[in-house]
């Protein structure tokens, strides 16, 4: 462990976002781990570059606090590779992102989705525009909101007059796909011609399904289950 007195020095030292090794924003080992395998296509209609596990998970979480710019560029490169492999890049006019909540943005100091989207756009030579805003909360209470958002996605509103645009929407991690699905609905209502949905990483479908299966089973445990 590095003693706390070395913190000032560490500010000027580049370390791997995935494993903390000094020398590069994403070290060679983590780079190889990131291109190792493709995630299973999810049922949520989002194309992801890597599964949200292992080194990929570490690097994406590392984006929050370490070498932000270089790590975002590297992760965006993985998304671009996937887009080009799918030949989707020829059918896109503009790149955008689904903005994170104001509280999360405050907490992190930036919007990860925006950072990835801007880098994807730059690498593809396409414009990146803020097309989507979170709707103001006008419900009676914030309680239960996170759960509702997980199920249905947040409420978005989009800029008017998007008719005919072919939009690429990019996110960092997709779990249920609810956020991007909600964003796509808002874009479609504004008249966009098509929406391609991509993410750096997807939570593996198998583990999500397993987690969902575990929940109801717990309710059967206990004396009443036998009755
Ligand atoms: Zn590393």
C-alpha cells in the first residue's frame, strides 16, 4: 500500500483504471481482458461491447475517478469497434446519450454516458448533440422513484424537430435496458427516423435471470410454505 503522504505525488502519476498498475490509463493486461469476449446479446435490444464483469467492470468503475479522459476514449473505442463490425456507422446522423440524474452527476462530477458518447462521436467523425433531457419531477414524492426507474426507465423529453434524424444513443452500462428504451420512446415520439442503441458493457443476461429467479423462491421459504 502507498502511504498517505504520497498522495500528492500520485496525482501526477498515471495508473490503470482497471488494476491500479502504474504507467498507462488502461494497462496491456486490462486491454486484452476487455477485448476477450463478446457479451451474449441481451433481450433489451442494446448492443454492448463487453460483459460487465471482471476487468471490464473494474475499468468502467475506474472511469469515475481515474484518468477519466483517456479511459473514456478507450472504452468508446470498444463501442466503435462493435458499431463498425455491425456496419451501423453508415446509418447514423448524430450521436447522443441518456443523461444521468442530477444527483448522480453531482456525485461523480460528470456524466459517464456523455463522456462515452462524445468520444464515440469523435472517433466516428459524427456530431454529438444533447438531444435528451430528464423531465422535471412532478410526482408527489421521490420515494419509490429508483424502483420505478429500474422497471420503466426515467422520464425523458427531447428537443423538438428531430424529424428524419438517424440517432445513435450510447450508454456506459446497460442492465435492464429500461433507460435506453425510455430514451428511444421519447426520440421516436419526436419523429426521429431510427435509433441505434449501444453500450460499453451489459450485465450478463444469465446472472440477471438468476437474480430474478432467486427472488420469488425466497418467499416460499418458511413454515407457511409447507401449509
Ligand atoms: Zn490494468
